[in-house]
């Protein structure tokens, strides 16, 4: 199967402006995903998709392919799947072979060294249309309705250790066949759930508090 890695990195973020190139542990945040990708694929199979000239130039210096996205795909409200559709259509226009996209979010700096190898193996063995990484949550979850709290995954008074596990997307890796993305889905109904429970897997930088937590992880 022919894979292309795509690292989407917008110029601006309302909650943490310029986060993708903020310096974390001595290097720009996006470089963690770039370095991880280069452990598995050559630079001409790794694409950084951005509207930021600095990110584009930095990625080129690292030997990667780049694609500048239009302004209408660089909004806070832009779904990731629309960015990936744009990129796949570019591949088609340029006759660049690609069967499936490996999506690496630059906001997830910490991935275990062998994670992508495992993910690709599981994706191909499962013969499913997508794979995503998940972490286990043992938190007591609920929702608010008309001013009342409604438990979702537990009964009031139930011990935490007796709660049935819930799972959340940790954002480390997504693999999706191109035809599924073009139909509007990064995570398909038959997604293969790859479970990763390390504390590092929970680091997804959206705001300053997340960034400080990542710095703490590095120090530890």
C-alpha cells in the first residue's frame, strides 16, 4: 500500500497563537512530528500542509514536501477532512500515487518510537478503512441537562475501579484510505482502535496550559 504522511499546520490559533512553531525543549513543536515521520518514511513521502510561510520554509529545509493551502481552508472552523481532501485532489492532479493518508497532528509531540510501525501493521492486517489511536479513561463522565447532572458511564456512589472503561481519541496517529477521506471521513465506521495508555499520549497542545504540561513531561 502506498502511504503519504500529511502534517497539517495552520499559521494561527485563537487559543495559542503560533503554537506549531513555539519552541518546546529546544525545537519547534512541529519538528517533533517531522522527526517522528522521518524515522519511517523518506522526505518525499512526508507533506506539510500549511498557510504559514515560516512553516513551509522550515519544512523544506528539513527535506519535506510542502503544499500551501488556500485561505478558506485555514480557518478555525475548517474541518481537517476538508484539508485532506484538498491535498488528495492535489495528488490526483499531479499523478502522485497514494492509497492511504497517515495524519500526524503537530500538536501531539510525544509518540513512542515504534508506534507507526505497529499502526501500519494493524491497519493492513485489519483490512479496515481507517485506524486511530485511543486512550482509556476511568473518569466518571456525565452531561448537563436542564441544570441537572446526568451520569453517562457510572452510577452515583460507584467506585472508580468498578467503572467500565471509556475511550477517547488521543490524536497521535490516524490512517485512512484516500477514498474514505474523499467521501468525508477521517474516522470511518469500521475504524481500528489502537490503544495507547502512556501519559505522553494524552499531551495534545491546544492552549498554554497544555504547552506547560508538555514542558513538564520533558523535564521529567
